[in-house]
């Protein structure tokens, strides 16, 4: 939790950890249907990650959590600036993928896939084919990671490919891997994965 951040010696890493924790505090508020209360957490997370990036430019960890907080703020506020935010996040995910493609269980490809899946086609970012390519690459690299399985299954559902989605979700539920396995920094997402898989 935030109280333990002081135990991290590097100041930039402290700020990045604050960014990650504020992101999940905001997500918790969102899951409780309180979007208004969630925004300050995401804004604090964005501020912390920007502070970290001033000290460690192009740090993969800081870039990832900057993008996570920025993306949700853009989605919640849905202003014209959100379109620029999408492009900024795409650029940072491509950079992360080039520097450390395995970070976050292929987190860059997973996020890029979601961007291409959900972004409006008229801003020349949205693309079903690019979404599938990225999401499949993340899944093939880390096929046991629930975040990759669910992201690809949700894409197939959106595309009307229910059978393909079931082929992914049914074994995940049967294996009980969500609860049994250790996913490090992403263990906090276990409850959301369980809900999404149901």
C-alpha cells in the first residue's frame, strides 16, 4: 500500500510505485460505480509517473503506469484532448514494446490491442486487425496470464466470435489459475479477472 512506498530507496521508483497504487485505488472506486471519486486517484497517479519520468526518462515501469492513468482519465472525461491522449499512449506502448516486450506479461501488446480495439476508426488508430495481432501476440507469449486470456476473449466477443471466446474462457475458469497462481504486481487484478471470466 501507499504507506510502504517510503521503503523504496530510489525517489523515482517511489513515484512510479505511487502511480501504480493510485491507479488501482482509482480502479477500486470505479468498480464501486463511483467514477467521480476515482478521478483524483488517477490524476495523482499521472502526476507521480510524470515526476518519475523527469528523473528517469523512458523508464519502462514509469511509462506503463503513466499510460494506465492517462488512459482512464481520457476515457472518463471524453474530451477532445482524449484523442491526443490515445495517440500519446500508443507511442509510449510502442516504445515499451521495443525496450522490454515482456514487461507486465506482454503488457504493451495487451494495451495496444485494447487501444486498437476500442479507438474510433475515424482517428486512424482503431483497427480490428491490429487489435487481434497485438492481443494474440500477448496471449501466445504468456498464455497462462489471465489478463491476456480475457483481453483476447473480449475482443472475440466484440467481433461476434463467441465460440473463439469460449475456447479461451472455459479452460481458464476450469483451471482455477486466477486464484492459484502468483502474478506479482498484477495479483491485485484477480477479483476483476474472476468477474470478467464469469
